[in-house]
C-alpha cells in the first residue's frame, strides 16, 4: 500500500486515490488542483503533492457556485 500526504493542504492519497483532508471522502486530483493547488503561492506550489497541480479543468469554485445557484433556483 502506497500512502502520501500533501504538506501544503493535508490531502491524502492511498494507492494513488485522493481522499480530501477533513472529510476523508474520495476525490479527483484535477478538482483538488482547481480548488487549491493552482491557487497557492509559488513557494508552496513546489512542495504540493498533487500529481495534477498546474493542470486546467476540474470542478473549481466558479463551477461549484453555479451548481449551488441552480439548486437555489429549483427551490
């Protein structure tokens, strides 16, 4: 079993599967990159453990806001 933890955000990977810090729910590396890794300062970016850091895509903050707004419109 291969385990690693990001020293920047605390996210965990077990056998290359991302688990969010705090909730320990499964996640996608590209979503973590959109939400956290691609928004951090250059010095922390270097030590980030996410293999998808720097990649475009994923569900970021703008997409999450749209999802929330759509849910409110449906109420």
